[in-house]
C-alpha cells in the first residue's frame, strides 16, 4: 500500500511539472530550479496542513515528505551535473 501510494505521489509530481512546462521553451536548469521551488512550496503547505490544520494523516504526511525530499535530491543532482558540464565547456 505504502509503495503504491508513494508511486502515485511521485507520478503526480512528474505530471504537474510536465503540465507546467509543456508549452514553454526554457533551459533544463531553469526547469529544474522552478520544479525545486514548487516542491519547497508543496512541502511548506503540507507541513502547514499537517501541523496547524491537522487535516493530513501522519502516514500520508510521511509518504509525501519522502517523495518530495527524494525528488529534491534528484533535482539537486541534475543541477550539479548541469553546472559541472557548463564549467567543463567553459574551460575548453
């Protein structure tokens, strides 16, 4: 159940990002930075809903936080990779 729920959450994140960027022509690093910013906002909203409003169950909160943090980690890796490639191109 938990793995299925986590997979659904991650798929929702991916689909939301595709929807946002489907008609825009922007570089990958800009897309990743915008996605990271959106995830941080989602985390803040989730924390508010869980801690203040108490409308989110603890298990759902944990699963969403894990998914959001995992995706932020993936984005940070990709951004670092893009920066490294750019630096190497500038050296040559």
